């Protein structure tokens, strides 16, 4: 019957045999296909590509928000009345003195006509008073 070495020596022999096998496995010659692969740079990886297709692209977007103007101005009419026409478009740049609104002129034309009629009535009254004054002076002088 064969004589076995003591257990610590067996473990050492077994570990040495494993290390020798590992060294031999790492030092084995390369396969034929592997030898050609190490001659040059590695092949480029395969990637998926898509064909370029012309299409319209939306270059704007909408957002909710609040903005304040850098400059602002208060508009006040010289007279009150109803707006008949707006003489500018929203967002349009306007200049100082430019016509912005047209106010309904009918009430003002009626007031002007009334004032002119009152002026004529007053002038007629003044002319009548002058005539009566001249007549009274003539009567007093006779």
C-alpha cells in the first residue's frame, strides 16, 4: 500500500500543482485566429445608423409667463368719447405724436354747431341792440 505524505505536505503539493497548471494555461500559444487579430488595430465596432430625411422643424415654442416692458407710457385722450377706429396694429412700434385712436366726432360737431348758433344769436342780439340804440339816439336828438 502506498504511503501518503502528512496532510500539511499534501496541501502544499496540491497548491503547487494548481499554481503550475495556472501558469501553463496562461502561457499557452495563441490560436491561429487570435494571432491575426493582434497584428493591427482592433476592428471598428458596429453601430446602428439612420438615413437623414428632410423635414420641417418647429423652431419656436409656447410658454406661460409674465413679462414687463423695459419702458412704458400712459396714454390719455385729450377729450373723452367713444373710440371709432384704432390706427395701429398690436405689437407695432409707434412714435411720439403718431395717431393711435380716432374718437367719434359726432358729439363734438353737434356741440360746435350749438356754440356757433349761440354765437350768431348773440351777434344778432348785439346788432339789434345797436340798431335800437341808434334809433333811440335819433329820437332823443329830434
